[in-house]
């Protein structure tokens, strides 16, 4: 939920090398714009509120945590805000709440969306589906390690930062290569920090 003190990476691509910048305070449905140059713009959008947010469950795999009524409203509001922008394409994480957000916006804008595994949140291994203090402590330990450049740290059975980088960076580079004008590309994902 918006009140949970998340800390996770915002990708920063400089000279072809992606490394995270660390911020706090995600806002559901509020875009984060990343300009790669004057003509190539990717806009990353966090999904609307989901049942996992309300239940404080780690849900980074394909678990059944859909958008709440508030999350649906957030998606509709965002669609209204995006209606006047020149959107070229919508790419989305396969996680239910992310593609539900994209679907609402896609329907409102009359623009199809494409689901890509590269946009998934990191897999939290044995802590997936849990909302315990222990699970969130393990999550925060990994995030803190990554913030201190220990990119190999992972929750048992889950992904580390380097695993994410191997799937995310090539996908983003491919998108950058496809953008040939100043139209925006929207990416709906699970966590983007403000």
C-alpha cells in the first residue's frame, strides 16, 4: 500500500550500463519518466492498489492478487490523464495487478498492450506469498544489500539483482532501439519508486 515504507531500485541507464538508484515512496499509478535522450522517452508506471498491498503480502510471482476497487479507479484516473499524450506502445509485467492496470488503460486509449516477463518484480523465493515480519525482514535485507552494491544477495530460492538485470536491461535496450520519434512508451510494472 502507499503507506508501506518500500525501498527498491529505480533503474538508471547511463552509457548502456544499468544500475539502480535507491529511493523511497512509490505512488500507485503515478508515472516515472526516464529520458534516454531528447527523442527517446520511457515512462514507467506502477500498478494500482492490489489485494496484496492491503494484506501486506509479498506477491512478486504470479499469485492471485488482483486490483482492488481503489486500484481500478486509480487505473481509470490514470487513463484519463494519459488520453492527451502521444503513446506509442504499452508493455506490461505478467503479474496480474500490473496487466489489469494496463488493460484498463489500454481499453480507454484503444491501444493494445504486450506482456513481457522481463518486467516482473524480483522473485522473493521462499518468502513469496507471505506477509510475516520474517518475510518482510528478508525482503528489506536484500534491498539494503543491493543499495550497498551487494548485487549477489538474494532470498533463498529467489532472484538477485544480477538476475533481474540480465532480463531487464536487454529488454529496455530493445525498447530504446524501437523508439524513433518523441512518442512515449508506457511500461506497467510492479514497483517503481518516486
